[in-house]
C-alpha cells in the first residue's frame, strides 16, 4: 500500500468525477430513481450491527461501492457481494473471521429487518465469488479512509469531546454516500469536522438528523480508544473558539467549495435517511431491480 494517497491505486483508479459516467448506474436508473438508489446504498452500509471495528465496515462498504460502480444491481446478487466484501475486509484489516461465521452473521443482520428473508447462498458461494470480486477490484483492497486525516486534525485543534465525537460519527455516516468514490479522504474528513463545529454552535439541535438514536457509542459499535484516543476530561470552552476554527479553515490550502459540496451531499443523505429510509422499502426496491430476490 502506498503511504501517499496521491500515489495510491485509490487515487489513480478509484476516484471519479461523478457517477453519471457509470454505465451500471444508468442501467439501474432505468427502473428506479436516484433517491431510491441512495436508499439501497444506505441499507448496505448498515453493517454496524455486526459489532465489528468501523474501519472493517468502511473497507467492506468501499469494496461494495466500487463493485457497483462497474456493475448493476439488476444483474448481480447484492447480498452475495456485500457478504463477500465483508469477508475480504476482515482479512485485509487483519481481523479474520471464518467464512461460515461471516455468512451466518450476515443472515442475522438481514433477519433483524426482515424475519422472512433467507440468504440464497452459503459459504461455498462466498468462497467462489471472492475471486470474482477481487478481480473486479483489480486486487486494490487497501483503502485510504478519512479517519487518519481526521485524527490528525482533531489532535491539532482544541475541540470539545462532543465535537470530536460528532466529527467521528459524521465520518462514519459518509459511507452511506458515494463520497469515498468522489473525493479525497482528507476532504471528507474536513467536511465532517466543519459540520461538527457548526452543529455544536447551533442553538436548537433537537431536530437535527445527528440526534437520531443510533448515533451513539453503543449503536455505532465503536470503541473510541481503539480508533482515536479522545480526552476523557471535560475540556473548557474556548472563548474565541469559533474565530479560531474559522481561521484554521481559511488558512488551509484546500478547495472550500469542494468541502461545501461534500457537506451538501452529507446533509442530503441525512434527509433521506431520516425521512425516507426503511429497511423494508430498500428490500422492495431490490426486488424491483433484481427479480431473483424473494
């Protein structure tokens, strides 16, 4: 793996200007809307119920999104792709699980939202499809995630514990969007950080989608000390915090318009997730796309 993102396969081969150039993307849009397609991707990013480290979930979700940049939901088996992606991610992130365990746990995740659902494949199918998926990924399995640059920014800035946690939650939620295919990891991290700072300066946060019940330590399945050593001591509020943060962002050599675009995509995802998303609806859309589903 290249330590430099700009020399990595992720930057060279897996960074796209938009999704409209994807033939498979256009094939799916012949039957469902862009919003419906977003609902399906949200469904397949809900792996936190497996109680794995977030980096494993992020890698698996990235493999899934890369596969479906080149392939249509209409002509493939998304549950097999998702389960195999998770199996590969566990091995790449040096947290291997037996293939049977991965299949069984995937079944439990699906049963949680649809008790009548049964996976139409077994461990042998995952084992066979692993080679196909690796070929589709060009064996580019090592991913630069936004977590590393976010960690560096959080160390540099004097933020409260809640601001740090919120930035981390938002970064987790970006995997419900195609951002990892469209923007550099450090730009995604900066967008999450900016949103966190703005969020904690709002007077009324009760209606914010970030206040959803599943945005907490337990549901996210994250041990913060494993991902980032947060200061457990309550930090005093800095009087000139807002001014300092503004200064810090303005001095960055980055495209602030791109960050604003990323933020808009995240906000749009929260709107869909909060107001439109249901597991049953995502499954209905998958059946519409792929008649092989039960």
